[in-house]
C-alpha cells in the first residue's frame, strides 16, 4: 500500500499550496525546495496538524479525512526534535507505545531495542538535557520508529548539526529509512541531503511540485529551469538551454568548443574546486556565468585571469522555462 495525496489545497495569506503525490511502501521521497516553498506546510497537512481547504489524503487505501493526528499512525520528526524534557530518553522513545497501550515491560524492551538500532545502547535512563545534539537526533528518530508508524515524516531533522555530523547521519540513516516497510517523506532544502537520502525526489517551488523523479535524473537531467538551478545542474541560457556543469572544462576534449572566459571566482571545497567563469556574448551587454568543477589536485587558474574554457556542445539540453 502507499500514501496518496490528491488535489490537496491550502491557502495561508498570499501563499497557496497545491499538492499531488504518491509514495510507495519502502520508498523514501525527498521533498526538496528553497525556504518558504511549502515543504513544511505539506508535512503538517499530511500529519493532520493543519486542515486542508480541499483534497484527499489516503494511507493504505483509507481516507484520513477527519482523522485526528494521534490516530493516523504517522510519526513525525520535527526540525526542533520536540523531545519531552520531563521524560528520560527511554521514556521518550517509548511514548508512542505508551499511548497505544503497550504493557510497561514490552515498552521498555522496545525502547532498548530502538536505542540500540540508532547506536545509543544503554541510554534509556539518560536525561534528555544531557544528550548532545547528535544523540538527541538519534533519540528522536528512535521515538518515531518505536511507534510502529505506517508513515514516517521528517522535517529537516539534521539541519542543526554541524557539517561533518550531518554527512555521517545521512549515510547512516539512509539504509535505515530504505529498510523501513512504510513510506517516508524527508523534507530538505539541502541538495546534497536530497542526493544521499532519496529513492525519488520531488522539487517544490511556490507551493507546487515542479518536477519529480529518480534523484539522479533531477541532478543530471532536470526538465525545468528552476529545477536545474536548485539542484546546481548547470547554467540555463535565456533560450532555455541548459549547460550542465560537466559540459564545461578548462581542458580540451574531442568535439569541444573553445570559449574565452574570465575566472570570476575560484572556490576550494575540499573534494573539488569550483570555478565561476564569465563569458561575454557577442553583441550582448552583461556576461553569462558558467560553472565548472575540477580536481583539487589540479592547480586552479588565478582569479580574475583570462583563460580558455572548453564546452562539450553535445551535452547541452533544452529545459522548460518554469
């Protein structure tokens, strides 16, 4: 079975959300988009924390219309985690089973198992305020899983962690989410997070899903100009042609076209060096900004210098201007 959202509408002031999506059992859908595009509103509607103006949400083929949040069998991991400060870690994890009426002994066993699952063995008696940020993150996810949900919703849960810990959590929890027997929706504005976690991604902009599909396709072959810009696929020309990042290089290749450019920015990013290159178009005012990547072991040209870039014209593709 699956989560299905059909014709969901919600107006909040000048903002209007219109949503249609389907997520299968065992699938992780990453709902990606810039801040303020409607991602969190969508989660709140699905969870029952907001009432839609119209539309239908069904889970396992059953409508959730009129079903209160606590009866939807949906677990939510909020951005602020929302752990209960008056309960210890084990009691936090066992809260869902407690509400469901599970006997005390079984709740304790389940809490212990879920904490071990997220690599917090022996943390049952730890006070929440003594946990580190990463430990709180793990406890919140353990609590969500312990409730045996039919749907898991995660609202940018890793956003408060530092970059190295975020990367570790993405790798660690990717397999945990993918092994789940229920649908998962993970909300993020982070392109790298979407790439690592998604089975499928949906790009949402101004309250509407602009395009969706396997995450690799959205990164390498986006169909829209806004999707290409969000996922950093390359530069979209005014004529709606996409120049992918891997189409531009400082090294000549067979079939490539030379372009005189100015190096506007050299950005060392650890695993790669990103170059921003200004191309002046004949007869046009202003410049076209191209991006290229190269190995950090290759010496980059000086910033502000004039160089020749090489364009693989065969990689250009047309996108929709939206």
